[in-house]
C-alpha cells in the first residue's frame, strides 16, 4: 500500500487488485465491489479530509445512530466507458443537489461539491479498469451517508460518514414486469420524507412488495396515501404512462422522488416532439384508457434499469394487460438516452461529464 | 475471558468490569453501556445461537443493507432494582409482541421468545451490578435488529443481526416542554410504517423537530398527514389530553405506535376510576377546550420519561399556555406507575417479571 496526498484527498492504494477474480459476464447487480472506496467523516461541525483506500469493512459501535434512528441517505449513479476508453458521468450535479436535499430533510450535514464530485472522479479514476466497454456495461456508483455518532437517544447524530462504493454491473433486465396498484399500503406521507433518497423509504416498501410478489406481481405502483387515487411511483422508480401518443407522469412532490432519469426522459421526449404532460395521473383514467384502448404503454424510469416496461397491472382484483407495441416509445427513449450516456449519440443537453 | 454455554446461549464474560469508572450520579441518557452485549445472527432462514460477550464494536461491510435500505427496528425497555436487590422487567411480553410486529412490517424475520426474553434475563443478570437501586434509577434496555446482508440492491436482506445493549440511566427529566402542533410535516403515512418501532420513523422527525426547536418548542405534536386535524403523537411519545377530569388519547392505528406506557396508563387510570376515552382527538376541540378553561393537562407517555407533562402548545402562531394544577393527574399517574415498576406498590396487573 502506497500513501500519498493529492488535491486534499488522502489516497492509499491497494497493493493488489481483485479484478482478475471477477466474472464480468456474470455479475449479480450490486454485489461485487471494486478495489477501493472513499470515505469522509463529519464531526464537530465540519467535514474532514476525504480518504480513498482499499475496500474494507467498517468498525461500528452497536449504539451508532444509523442502527437506531435511521439517518441514512444515498444516491444511485453510473459511470460509462466509451469506445475511446474515456469514462463519463451522467448529470452528477443533479445527484449532488438531490443528495444535499435529502441530507437537509434527514437533519444531516450537506456534503461539499469538492468531496462528492471530485471524490467520484478520483475514486473512479483509480478503479477505471472496472468500467467495462460495451452498451449495457457500467460501473454503478453508490454515494451514501450514515449517522455514526454513538448513543441511543432519539436526536440527530453529531457525527456522520460519507462514503462512495463502486459496483460493476451489466444491463439490468427484470423480464416481464406486472404491477399491482396499491390500494392500502403506501411509501410516503404528506409532509414526510418521500422526496428524499432516504434508506427509510425503502424499508417501508419491502413488505407490501413481498405481498404483491406472492400474488404474482413484481412491483407495486404506489398511490397517494390519503386517497389511493393518484399513481405516483412504480417500485423504486418514477412512472410514465403513454395514452395515445402523449406521455403522462406525476409532478414531483413531497411524496415523489425527483428522479434524474425521470427528468432526462421528459427533456428527451420533448426534444423528440412527444407531448409530455406532468400532472397527477389518476387510477380511474388509466383504467378507462386501458378499457378504451388508448393506454399504450406504462414504464418505470430509474438509474439501475434506465427504463423498465410494464406489461400489465392489477387493480381491485382485475388484471389489465397492456397491448404489445411494434415500436414501443419506452424502448426508443431508452435507446436514445443510453446512446447519450455511452457517447454513441451527440449529447445536445450537456448531460455527460468526462472524468 | 471464560467461555461456557448455558441454555443454548454462548457466554463469554469480560475479564474485568468498567463499572468502577462510571459516574452513576451523572449519566447522560443512552450514552454509557454496560460490560456485555447480546447478539444473535439470522441467515439461511434461521436464527443461530445467541452470544453474550463483552461490549465491543461491530464489523460491517459498507454495502450492509441497513446502511442503504433502512431495515432496522428496536424496542426501548427498562429494568428496575427493588429494595431487596431483585431486578424486575416491566411487561417484556408487550415489547416482544411489538418487536415482532415491527419485524413483519419491515420484512424482517421474527425473533423467538427464547432469544428475546431469556436473552434479556441472562444479559441483565450478568450485568446486574449496573442496575442501581432508588426510584428514578434504572437500566435502559435496547433490543434491536439490523439488516446485515451485503449488496446494494433494493430488496429485503437475507441476513440480520439481533442485539441487546444496556445503558444505566437516571430519571429522565426534560424540564418545561412546550410543543408545536404540526401543520405541514408528519411522521407517518396511511398504509405506512408509523405503527412499527422502526429506525426509519425517527429520521423523519428530526428535521421538523429542529425547526420547532428554533422557534422555542421542544417537541412537535404530530397530526395525521392527510388533514392535520387529528392529534396523534408528541415527539417520540404517545399523547394524552385531560379535559375536565376525563383523559383522551388517540386510538392506535397504522400511524400511531402501540406504546406500552400508553396502554399501562389507560389501565391504571381506569383502575383509579378516571374516565378514559380512546378516540381521535381533534386540534379544534383542544383549542376550544383551552379557550373555555376545560383543558387541564397534556402529557406524553413513553418508556424513557414515563410521563412528560406539557406546559403549553402553539398552533397557527398562537400559543396556548396550560393552567398549573395543584395535583396534576400526570404526576399522580406517573407515581402510581413507577411505584409498580419499582415494587413499591402492589402490582395488581401482573405487569412485573422478576429476573
């Protein structure tokens, strides 16, 4: 292990790489990690020096606040390698902005841009060999922050750790996705933390999703908790509905995550002269559109899968199958977006950042 | 360290105790821990052998699910020492039942009674010297469970750790508590996890509570997220309102924790021939009762403070001061309940369990 300091980062490189032991053709999502990780500790009201070091376990006191009071937030991002072996990030500024919004809502400290963006660049650069070429291949990036202060008292922690870990991934394909529209359970409250990318929101979803799985549905479409009449998110993704040739998606709110893929899809669709209406989408109108044949597609949008087409949905014990499309809008938008990400098409938006 | 096995527990005792270094007259709540801890790991669908060993840090992979998807639940309990040096638990069966309800809602495995109850008894017995005599002194017990499986994929973990840590505590006195009735923020959704004692629920409360603190209020009274017209919890406690000589408290629901202190107060009040009405309590009726002088007391009920009297509340920028009582019902109920816990009064309910 050699130690040196550049640009206020402490960097300890691993003596050897484990990359030769990895089967890159056979990567279960999010379970293999690269040689290095980044961490940066916050205490006494300030962030310390970011450290890049070999990936290794953390030492945590059993009374660490994250275990008891759930202060934990994260981002999901990807790095892509183009044909010239250059590595690119996709709209990292959007992830930083959202991360810091999540931090404020969870009473955690905001992370400086220098640590988040420059940290990502430095870390990915060191583990650049783990970013494989070819469409579908990517390096999944997981910045996160946890409360590390000690003590079982229900109050914000005084100490935090920001980390970045990296996981090589293949194209994420879930197969046919049938979804269940939530009639009882929900993921977010008005005035709650649904707009934050908080660990807490995910733990709330697992049980209702397991119940849906048992009925043969892969995901739940979440509805507003007060009336269950508005369609808000699909599993851990934002959701789009195509009625005739118009795309509909719910506006972001306190209950809905401001997804980077979501907003990119909206911009991309508009550029392609597709009409996009951002407004509350009601269960009733989707049922009606399904019955009269105007409902053409439903898809989820998120970083891991980019776009995930939904094949049908269930509501009040009735299953509504979506028609097969010869040229689905979901696939077209997915290709156009990933072409930008992989530098196979011109990035007219300025979304891609070279490392 | 000596090792032996009793009743299927593996017990490794600490070679020395740190108890001599502890200032028991000066204990910040929840920050000093005893010599030993208990853990029990779940994998491949079953719980392993519980282990009692010296209190020490955990080794956690950075991709541990609890850091990313928030599967974490806990209980708060206390052990009390009577004048004969016997140590008592208060209604531990209720905590076990609630812990397992929380586990189900968070898609975590239920813990066997043998591990939870017998684990508490064995662990407390080993650290019995840490339970100090005298009303107000107690040993705060913190059973909790975290998701320890690796991998950043948003699905329930396959591995979990159940733990118990113990913290000696003095009487918990917060001073005058003024509260702010929530008009925008909320802690729980319909169909959400508000009834679970989940870490996730606490992280959602910190930011709105900090905003209230800045306005001079110590806690927030949470209202229902859809209409903000129903009074549901106070900070991390259940809430009671005394109008004339009747006590009112909200019914438990998906949004409200089924507090052990709450239900004990209800039973105790009924035994004392106090009328208790368990029904939704509206903001409007409390404002009206304050104005016409019939609102006598408001108090929070929870394990840490037992009963915490509230001196006044704010709603829509108006502050409502509560009248001082010569013989507050809150204090009377608190004394009667703690007398049962410390074995100073007959336990007519069968709530106390000797270790």
